[in-house]
C-alpha cells in the first residue's frame, strides 16, 4: 500500500502546484495564481513526457502522445487566458 502511494509522486507534485495556484487566486491575485496553475499543468506535461508509463503513476491515463497533447493544450490555454484577462481597474 505504501509503495503504491509512493509511486504517485508525479501527480502529487503537479496537484500541489495547482493547489498553490488556487490559493493565490483565492487571495486576490488572479493572474499570478492562474499562471502558477498553468505551471502545475506544465509540470504534469513534462513529467508525463519524461517518465516511463510505469513510473508516471496516475499521469499515465491514455497513450503518452494523447496525454502530452491534452496537457500541452491545457497548459497553453490557461496561461494564454491568464495573460489575456485585463487586470482589474482601480
């Protein structure tokens, strides 16, 4: 059981960065938090790209090509949207 949980470090690391981004968004810094969130998705992308399926844990859902394509699309889309949204006027 412990070994099975230890093998999930790639998704745990990615989710930790995504959660940190959500905390930053909740504290009122939308752009910084959303960019941090997209960095978490990009981290998952690179971990899925570099690790073999046996070590990728829950990041390996489909074939490597499909997983990388989906994660790349999500990382790019969230970072572009974070930069596109205008800052609040004061």
